[in-house]
C-alpha cells in the first residue's frame, strides 16, 4: 500500500488527487504517526520527519513534482523500479510512453511541436534516462533526435511495433507502439540528417493547399524548411503570403 505522510499541504493535495485519479488504493497519516502494517511505499516531503522500516520504500517530493512521486511509488510497488526509458513513435502527433523499468508510468499523444518539451520534462530528474525513437517517420524522427541534445537517444527499428487495434481502441496505436519501442534496444545516435524525397516534399505542398484558406500552395524551398522542422505548415503559409506583399 502507498502511504502519504506529509505536513506539506500542496504535496498532500496534489499526491492524493493524483492517486485518486488513477484508482490507486492508498492511505494518509500525519508525520510521526505509526505506519500501517500494509505500508510498502511512503510519499513525504524532504522536510517531513517520518520513521519507516527497511521494508518500506520512501519517495520524497514537493507539490510541483507530485505526479513524478506517484509514478515512482507505483513503479516501486509493482516491482518495476529501474531506469527511466522514454519510447517515441514519431509522426505529426507522436505517441510517447514513459517506462520505469518495465512498468509504464505515463503516456502522451501530442503534436510534434510539443513532443520535445514533454520528453525533457519526463527525463529531467531521472538518473541516466534513455530516449528510444522509432525509425519509421524519418523527417519527424530526425527533428526530435536533433533537438534532444543532452540526453541519450537510441534509434530503434520499429518494424512490427504497432499492434492490431480491436474495436474501441482507435487512436491508441501510436502510444502502444511507443511502449513497444521503449522495450527495444537501438543504435545510439547524436543527430540524424535526412534529405526529404520528392514525394515527401509534394505531400507537404499538397497539405499546405488543403489547410490554407486561400487555396495556396507553398513552394519547394518552404516545403524543405517544413520537412526539416524549421517551420510548421501554417508558418510556411504565412511566409509565402509575406513574399507576395
């Protein structure tokens, strides 16, 4: 059982809310009270004076990182404590899975522009984390690799990582693929330079025409900048309009 024992009101409120949202069985006590016999993991602040025995693991946190503390507590409770590994199924909306050992502690499905911030946040306080990125979406994957300086990145062969999705599971494929990618070792990379193909550039130009309100198609120079992650399609369209002024 997880026990929250803290005099820090913000940590108490955030940790309890997080545990309730996940349907976790837990209890709360005042610092100094005796721990229940079922206690296995203790969540406290660094300033709380709480006694525990060798059978109880302690996770310290503040209100700002209560979610991380709950992730760590759950991984410990399930025997999944270990290295933090982030799996990424790249694309225009990458699937992102965060594992502690073999336990999935968080998952995200976000726009490409937000992916690096999410990955950095999830690895910020981890010891020796690794980010594993699938090699399928070449352009989007290269953008992520090139922006993730300061963290170990592996490029993973993602063949066969996307599972069959049954009825009601629509939209989960990218996240489940990210979990599978996280569990596969890959090749360590520092950067990845990809030259977009003619077909990829044409798809970007066609997409710009589809999303523009004035039936506008960006030129190849702008399409290359979009392919390299320098511009979004909307930004490229704005530049194309500005060139005509």
